[in-house]
């Protein structure tokens, strides 16, 4: 897969060469296609593009009307979803699921930590970041949202760059991280096909193979292609302006169509000639050039001011984030501002979630969820902070110095302000040429990778290392180019923004289902890990009374199976607690007391049901507690049928000092109970050793 830029933020896909995928009946040299998904999504794109080309005024009016409706009725949903996704992925990273790997337990990361972090850092770079790093700070300074600081004040200057950091910040990367986790987990660890529908398997079950699954994947493709078209549309306009500044080529439809054709041709060449590695090298070189461009502005400009304001921006971002993340402006009329900025960006991130999630999954096999979440939320954001703080604050400072002409130009949705800003620095024309080259390479690689990802989303891929057929990549490159030109003819970048808000909404609903599916799968993961631990307790205990011949061995496993499926009533559990568990713990308590450890064994009625507890006593050490309590639980079912006639059964649950351990010792022999208690006591002694202050 080639390198690319992704909006908002961009991405640099990087993976090892994959073996050729199997040829399917409709693959023509690649993975077989998903006909329903391919046909439905391509038809939707063609209908939209033809409508825009044939009747641009009607398309523009309808897009504006529908966007107004979505903003009014579903703006709250976009805002709430963005916050919920971010909190969800942070929760996964910090929770007990954080240790789960994106792959089998024995898998280890393919890339070193430094290489992985470098690729994540580069994922923050893109043509759109160059475009918005001047347009948004200048606009927010000159025309902030109602209810905020007055325009052209110090407060507006501080808020302007922070709004841009907010729109490009960790919220959007939370959406990318969610899809990366889902794709990586279900493909690498669960062995499901590489498709968005796989993440919904815990929710939809076998229905993911039918119409519902096709609908989910179609929503993902439509959202992705409009996100890609928006990025390419911004790139076309931005580069067209650069051509005018450098070579005098006027801004117009002809030049923009030529740039769109260039993107399609490069994607076709990449797909059919195997020059992916060359494009990847150029894109990696581009990262270095982009960093050099930012360093030039920092070093040759007002360095001290930019460094100071960058630190202040980070502080303001952290301080105001809780308020901004749930801001819907309910008591002021900011509907137009919301549709141009927050809602557009949230829809844009949603649209690109599958695209960038695929890249993140490809480079993160073997990483734990905790590593993945920390890396994807923090590392790309470092680049965003660096770039936007430098260019955004440089633009604001030039406006505050009294350059009214630049103030107007910087707000123009063509990107001209970015070039004019660079013109004010030493070697201005050289720097502008470098910026144009950087933008051009990101634009070309964006089109190439966008076509590949959409082709993959409409194919039946066996793994994350497989890719779609070359012809399918060319089809999607052409469709994206056609859609980009059509939207630009309708209303330029604003029309692309409107379309993104509209077509991102269906996939926004899918993201909710992805969260539910991923959480359900991880809960099963937790239950599986717990069952392994508890089975190990039983295994260790059984060793104490290991049979000495084959007859006894047969009886032993049969006894164990009978115990596992014997769902006893309360009276039987009480008898076992009285006749087996209590004598076993009394014997352990006596032995420990004889060894100098003050220990008591007593009946315990802390809960609703009786229990027996062994406790060590001592002022200088953390006490050891092994408590067996009777608890009632629903009888397990298989295929909706009860294993036994009764609804509930009794369990003898083990509790330690830090709570219940979720396993049952009903049916254990006295020796097994003793060894289970000693297993925990040995861990307690190890804990005391590790907790002992050094040097004592």
C-alpha cells in the first residue's frame, strides 16, 4: 500500500509486501469483489456525480437544504458521537482490556517502537493541514463564533488557533483509533474477513453475511469516497492557486480538471506498474520536506513569539477541551458556523475512519490495545500542534501587525493565504515552490491510496495484507476524480463540506454499532481469560490427588466433568460448605498458626448467604483472606435450553481481600480446597515480598 495524506490529519500507510491474493471468479487478477457493495456504492457515486454535472444549481440548492436539516436535527448527534468515541477508546486503553493484543497472544509488533511512532507522526501530515492551518485560525480570529471573544482581540487570537487544534485534534483521532482497533482486532485476533461488517458480528450475528452486512459496508464506502473527494477537492483548489502564484496559470475549471485527471492517472500507473515503493519513498521524503518548511517559518520568523504562543495554545486546548467537546451553541445562532467547522470536521473524520483505521491496523499488529490507543491519540497530534501553532499563529500575528489585505486573503477558501504568508519570509519564491511540491505529492499519494482502500472495502479480502485487483483500484480512482470535479463545479469546497456532512451521517450510526460490537467481543475476551485462570486453579489443586493408574485417571476426569455440570441447589451447597470447605480451611488455619502465623477460620455472614473465611492477623502485614461464600446464579443455557430444569443454582464463590474471583469450588475435595487456598497464599507471600520497602 502506498503512502498518502488523509484528512483531517492525513496518513502514511506503510506495510510489508503481501503475497498475491487468490484469484476469485470476478477478481480479474485480485481478490474477488463484493458485488452488492460494489454495485450499490458505485451507483450512488455515479448518480450524485451525474446529477451535479447535469443540474449543478439543483444539486447545490438541495445539498444546502439537506445540510441545514442535518445541522438542525442531527448536529447534537455528531457532537455527542465524537465525544463518546473518544471517551470509549480512552476507556479501552485504560481498562483491563488494555493488555489484549491486536493479534494472537504470542504475536509481537512487526515494526520497532521508533518506526511505528515515526509512521504515526507522519500520519498527521496532509495537504488539507497546510490549507486549514492558515484559513481557520485567520477566520476564527476575524469572525469567531457568537458567544465567544470579540473579533480581533487578544482573546480571539488565543481562541482562533485552539479551535483549529480542537477540530484537528484527538477527537478525530479517537474515531480513527476506534476503526483501527475494530479492524485489527476482528481480523488479526478473531480471523474474520477484512470488512467493516466484521466489527458488527457480536451485534448482528450471522446477518452480517446478508443485506445488513452489505448495507454497513456500503455506508463505509460512500462515507470514504466523499471524504476522499473532499480532500482531493481541497488539494485541487490549493494546487491550482499554487500554479497561478508560481507560473501564472489562472484558477479555473480547466486547470482543476487537469489536476483531477493527474490524480487518476497516477493511481492507475501505481496499480498497474508496481511503482508503489517509489511513491512511498517520495512521500516519506515529503515528510522531511514538510518538517523543513515548518522549521524555516519558525527559525526565520518571530521564533520566541511562536514558541511562547505554542505553549499557551496547548494549555488553552487542555483547559477548554471539556467545554468545546460538547458545545452545540443552543442559545445563539451559530448554525452556519457549525456547518462550516465543527460538524463538517466531525463528519470528515467519520468519513475517513475506515480509511485511516485500515492503515493504523496494518502497522499495529501485535500491539496491545493500551499501546495502540496511547500512540494514535498522542503521536499524530504532536505534528498537528507543531504545524498549526507555527503557521496559524504566524498568520494571526501578520494580521495583528495591520496587514488588512492579508487578513482578507487568509480567510479565502482557496488556500491563497498560505502562499502569501510564505512570501513574507526569506527566499519566499523558493519556499512557495517547496510548499507546492509538498502539497502535490501528498495530493497524488492521497488519490492513489484512496483508490486502493475503496477497492479493498469492496473486495473479499482474506487478511489485512491482501489488496484488491488493480482494475478495481482504477475504477475507484476514476469515480473519485469524477465526483471531485462534479462537486467543485456545484459549489467548490463548500459543496464538498455539505456533501461530507450528509453522507457521513449513515456511517456515524455504524460507528455506534462498532463500539457496541467491540465492547461485547472484549467482554467475551475477559471471560475467556478468567476461565483460563480458574481452570488453572482446578488443575493445580487436582495435582495433589493425582491418580496412580489408568482406572483412577478415568474416574478422575469423569468426576471432574460431573462436577462441572452438576448445578446443585442451595441445600447441597450448604452441606458442602459445612462438611468439606470449613474443615479444610480449619486445618489450614491450624497449620499456619503452628508455623507462627496467627490465623483464624470462622463463619462469615457479611452477605445475604453464609460463608466460611480464613484470615491471617497481624499489625505489620497486609492480612490474607480466603473466603468461600454461597451465591445463587442463573443456570447456563445452550442454544436457549436450560442445562437443568431449575432456573438458578448454588455456587461456592472464592473471595480474596480485593474481592470475588468468579470461580466455584463446589465439588472440590477437601485436599483440592486446601491447595487452592495455598495457591492464593503463595501469591500473597510474593505480593508481600514485592511490596517490602527496599533496604528493609
